[in-house]
């Protein structure tokens, strides 16, 4: 993936996980009925122990330091 832009370490590790575990290539029929040669199933990253830690690291890095609480 030499054409992808450089990222900070946390985002690079998350991208590597997604490309390794969540991106599937082949022949797929999408819900729309259209065909695709790739499918991105990010649940494979977000629901794995190491993947969810990478997602959390990136998400926490996006929260400004002055934030004291998050709801949701």
C-alpha cells in the first residue's frame, strides 16, 4: 500500500489491522444487488481484542485535552 498517505503511529497500526483483517477481496454481491471485487467488514477490527484497542487509541487521541467527560 505504498500509495497511502503517511499517518501517525496509532492510525498506521489501525489501518494495518483493517487492511489485514477487515478488507476482503474476491467477488461479492452487495445488499444493493451490485457486484464488487472488495468488501470492507470493519466489525472484524472493531470486535477483536487487539482491534478495539487500536480503535480506542485513535479515538482517544482525537479528544481535546480540556474535555473532562463524554456521554453517549
